[in-house]
């Protein structure tokens, strides 16, 4: 009989472990997706270069953001598809505008300070 009671305890213990695993998975699923927006400056020639903005959140309309950047910064820009992940877009702006872009993204509440990486 002792072996039967041990197996019952094992079954109960395994069920508790399964519940804990399910709760941990639910907590993991409920967490917000953390984005990391990368701001880079790429030198084209000795005097000219462009700012690259990668990793914008999926719910943001990049065309509208690009239009706002072009108007605010008085520069030209383009929207390109990312070669690594064709579903995402990359914003290119003429000139070094990393500081202004960071300030804009924070003021508009698009991303938080921890989610921006300047290179």
C-alpha cells in the first residue's frame, strides 16, 4: 500500500508542477512586447551621411512618422523594407538627427527611454 500512496503523491506533485508551468506561461504571454529602436548614423561620403531608424513598433504607421520627421527636421528621407525581416520598415533621414529623433520618440510616447539605443 505504501507504493500506492507514493504514486498518488507523485501524481499530485506533478499536477502542481503543471499548474505552476501554465501560470508561468500565462504571465510570459501577458507581458508586453519590448521593442528596441536603434538609431544609427551611416557616413556616405566625407561630408554627407544619413540617420537610420530601425525597430519601430508594429502598431506605428512609419509613413506618418517619416512625414513628421521630414517636416520637423527640414530634411529628406525614405522608407525602406528591412532586408533581414521584410515585414518591418527602416526609416532613412539625410543628415545626423539621432538626438532630435530620440527626443521626438520620447515626447510622442512612441517608445520609452530604455527602448532606444543610439549607436
